C-alpha cells in the first residue's frame, strides 16, 4: 500500500522547510531509515529519512521549494502502484509572505502550532507526556489527523525546549527605514522571548567576581599546551559546578510542580547571522575544562553553519549568555523557557579594588542571574551566585 | 504432549468431566448415535450410554429448557447442551436469557444453574445469511451468563473443564472452521479459569485484541507487520464475560494503541465494550482512538467474493494498525 510522507516538524517551532537537495529520484527504491532529502528548517539543515521502504513513486516539491509542515513530500509504495488517490490531495505549498489568509483547506493537513484560545487537539498520551515534561502542548504542531498532536510530536519536542535568551544586538539606525521580512528564527525568537518575558516573573541578582586568580589559572592552563581555554569555558564550568551544588537553582516550573532536573545541561547562547541559538553542553558538571572547551567550539561552529540537530539545541537546564567580548559591563538576560534561570556574563574590567584595606589594581567581572521566581527564590539564586563566585575566585576548586 | 484437534480437545474435556463427576451429561441434536454433527462427541454414546449422552428432537427451546430445569433441580447434575450451531440456538434464547441467566438472581441464590451451552459460532464458508452469524455479543450482553470463546485446542480443553464445573450458565462458543485446527495439549489434567485472557504474541507498538477465529487473523497481521518493523501484541481475552480487563488495560498501557478484531457485526458488539473500557480506564495512555475491525454491518452475503469482503482479514487489520500508529 502506497503511503504519502509529509513534511515533518523538525523543530518545535518549524512551520515550513526548504528542500535543499533530493538524494533520491522518482522510481528509485528506498529503505525505511535511508536519507532521501536534505531539508532546511528554521533551525538547521537536516537529513530526512524515509519512514517506509519501497519505491519512490512521486516527489512533490522541487529542490529549493518551501513546503509547509504536513504538506506532502513523497509517495512511497510498490512499483507500478496506482497513486492517483494520494495525488488528489492538493499539496499545500508555503504561502507567499504577506498573502491574505487563505480559506481553510479541506484536506487534513496538520496545522502548525495551534493558535491561542483554540482547543488543542492532542492524543491523551501526548497531553500526559507534555504535562509530565512541563511542555506547552499548544506550542507543538501536530502530525496526526486534523493536526492532532500525538506521542511522536511531543517526543521530538522532548529533544526539548528551544531558543534563545540573550538580548539581540542593537539595531543601528540608518537614514531611511528598511523593512526586513522576519526569518523563521527571528519569528521564533520574537514569540519565545515575548512569552518568557510576559509570563515568567523574572528577578535579577548581580554579583561582582574578582577574576585575578581565574586569569592566572587560565594563563597557566594555556601556557604552551595545545588547549586554549577561554574565559567562557571557565564560566560554564563554574556555573555547572555551582548548579550541582545548588540543585534548586537547576529547576523548571511545571505548572503544578517543580522539576528539579538533576542533570546539568548548560545551554550556551551563540550569536548567528539571523539571531541566536542555544546549543547545549550536556552534563557540563561532569566534564573537564578541555572537553568543555572542545565541545563548545564544535557546537558553536555547527550553530554558525546551521548544522545543529534538534537534540543539540534543546532540552538544556540552564543558560549562560556571555557578552563580555563586546565590552558590556553587565546586562540582564531573558530566561530561556522552560529553564528556570539564565546567567548574563559581562566583560572583565581592570578596576581599582580594595584588598586588605588598600586600594590596588584588580580585575572584576559582573554577572547577573535572571531567575523564574515561581521556581527560584532570592536566597536560592543568591546561594548559587555565592558558589559561582567562590569557584571563580578560587579556581583550584574546579579541580575537585 | 499430544497434538490434538480442537474437536478432540473438547471431546477429552467432556469425557474427563463425565468420568470425574457422574452428574455431568450431554444432550443435543445428533450428539449420541451419529457422534455429533461435527464429531465433537465421537465415541461418547458408546462409552457412557443413553442415560448420559442423549439425542434430542430438533427442538432447541425444548431441550435447552430441560437442561436448565435439570441444572436447577439441585440434584447434582451438570448438563452440557450442544447447539448444532449458535444460529439454531436463537430459538432457545428465551430459555437461556429469561431462565438460565435469571434463576439464580431471582431466587436470591436458592437455585444455581450449573449448565454449559456449547456449539459452533460465527460464519464458516458460504452458508448464507441465516447460518453465518457471530452471536457472542448478544450473549455477552446478558448479566448472569458467562461467555467463553476458545482459540486453541489447549485453551478449549482447559476452558471447557472450568465451564462445566462452574455453578453459573456458561455460553461456550466454538468455530466450525476451527474444529480441525491442531495444537499441543498436555496429558495431565489442567484448568483454565473463567475470566483469564492470554497474550498469544508479545509486542510493543499496538495491542490487537481478538478471540476464536480472529486470533489467527490477528497473528497473521502481526507477522506481516513485523516485516515492516511494527511490533504487535496479540491478546485473546478467551472469556468475553467476565472480561479480563486487567490484562487488556496493562497491555494497552504498554503499547498505547489498540485494534479490536471480531467476526460479529459492529453495532453494540463485545469490541464496542472493550473499546469503551480502554477509552475510560486507559484514556491518558492512548495515542490514538481504539480501532475496531468487524464483520460488515449486513446480513452475510452468500456470494463467495462478497462473503470474503464482509469478513475481517489480515489486510484490514494491518490498515487499522497503521492508522493507530499514524503510519
């Protein structure tokens, strides 16, 4: 029996995908699990596997074409099989930007993320999994009939939450206003950050960290060896260690409960051309600095090339956003939901400090922790910052 | 271990119970001298004689009533009433529903009704509309009756022995097309209790629920689905009333999806009840609505091609499984 394969939802915010390349031609046979196309989602370029084995009887979109989630990609079946019934469903191509909303289609193409106020169609199991993982099911587009959210949709999202945290770069004013259509990533950032800032009660704690010993420590680590540890690596490691010591700061709000994650997966905000993305360094508390450094470099490179897989940029437990390299003294970041906190890291500055009653030359770095007050109270956030500060001011603790 | 046909397994169960309990007797059309229309009672008349293996006239309501009266008499008899087919037993529904099913309740337990009504149920092959009916849903509808539907020689023997020993009326529904089906039957005595289902094949992606003849359809579908990487569990409730709800719910909680396959018409069927219970008890475990594959909602056509179309098939089951898996 021939089956029609639809454009899958490759990230939880994807509404359409662009066919970069077909790896198979019509008439070729494919195996389930075999890559048939490269698809660009709003997050990354991904390899698309066939769900069924058989012959590729029909390819709907051309290379370079944008296809809505749920619109047909291919028909796979037996050679010579009659597929006219499957062809009759009009392939819903991506609407041109600024087009007026079209009349509701008769075909049961899944609707991308459900509009606010409408009833969410989801299987009971999908709802339960979403609730247990503190995921907003309304934000997931369903792949089932009539856009029903089913288990696989939630599970692919359980790759996790998404994006973004840190504020975007300032817009430079130019002579005449220029209108730039929103990219997929821009739309996602707009939606997610608005949701975060308007629904999460943020509060902010700022601490100043003396970086004298951390600078010496880093210099000795980088002295002559192959490794090059950055300050960001030290910050990530210190934050991960502090999270392990303060598990309540490593938590999410789950509607009717608090989820203490246990695992320490640190999202790292990376600026890319279109906006920013937060690849996740898994189990950062259990990794050494060299490994953190190497993995961060790799993730950042993938992020810039649009090659991150969903599981690489979702499901973090805490975010670090560092604008120190832009000489920002300090800033307050927006929480990356469903995480409970984000650490905004400023630059290291040469400042006069008071040591043993004497004013001397020193180096300090300001960090600001944004907390979801539903999960993290002031004292919990402060204790986390104390741990973080103690570690960076005594970097030998990182060896423990 | 002996390899027996289902008819031989049922015959053994009857003979063993007749040996064990002198109150057990069997009656029905052609059960004695002709050895049964489907040879289920082969040799019993010769062995146990006229008093315990009784040929009746073609009067279903009459001999059903005689059996019920004998069971109620409280003199230690346990009648087995053979219906040549369940299509003919429709004549005896007043006796079964109004008397067998009610006597214990209406007498506040003073009368017990230890009786088994047994015979082939469901369509066979080109017997026409009046002789091609799966009536288990009608029987399972009635409080006071136990309904058992075996799918293997092993199950048939162990279940019938429990049915004969039960103090309530048991409707025991076999299949004409399955009497010759062979399977292993252990030599010693064993019982399969009333109300205990069985997993006929383990799986993880979907639970296919089927009984009697439909178990084979489900297993065939499961074998095909395996080739496509879909792991189907096949569950045979064996007793339809009381239903092994625990087994069904546990399986669905594991697989998150269910497809019910039954010979009978779809409207108000046993499958309808099973689907309702799954939706009610395991709602939060379901990833798709429960699917039901039934015989077509028509009197059974005589034409062979139409008859084939009207019955559940592995292809229909496979399609339903793919629907609940969104594949």
